C-alpha cells in the first residue's frame, strides 16, 4: 500500500529562485544528502528536465529509479515513477507559495515499495527523506540567491 507524506519549509528567496534550484536535477547530489547521482534523460523545449534517473542511498534504503516530470502547473513541479528497483509507485510534487519576500515550499511524496517494510519504519524513512531534502533545498537556495539579480528568467521556472 502506498503511503503519503508531506512537509513544508520557508525559504528566504522568491519562488523563481527556488524553482531554479529544484529544476536543476544534475546538481541534486551537491545539496540533497540522499541523492548520489542524477542523469537527465529528456528535456522540454524550455530546457527543463522532463525525465531523470536517480541513484539514492538513505540508510538501508538504496534505489535507482527514473522519474518523469510535469511542469504544466505554475510554481509546481510534479513527478511520477517510470521505473525503479525498490519502488513500485512514486508520485510527488514541490508546490511553491509566495510568502512575503520568501517562499513556502510544500513537498508531497507518495511511495509504495516493492518489498514489505513495517509501517513505522517506512513512515520514519519518508519523513527523514522529505525533511532532509527540504533543509538541503533551503540551504542551497539561500546560499546562491542574490536579491539584486532578476530570477524571473531562471532555468526551471
């Protein structure tokens, strides 16, 4: 059975700056602790990744999987699993909400593993993965965001 987890964080940067970091899949290993490698397999006409292969390690959980991305909703990046070794199902999204001078980032993730796992351990792993990703995203965006630079045309918008 697939379980859904969600969490949010506030980032001190506008949505376009946050989305530029989220959309730079190849850079994930530099700021997302569990992501070890990413290969972008396809892009759209705007140069945004539409399919990527990930290699992740989160404690005892190790997987290689491919996701397909949907950029059709403004300030939202959603995805779904194409194929994976340890996962039967994955669907998720980053939803960005302007919040004064910053951005609230809501990360939703639904995962079903191919192997059985006790619910308590699975929920803890999902929470850890989401919270670690959000903290890494916040650090990365705030480290590179320059309020004097116009981000409206940033990649991944």
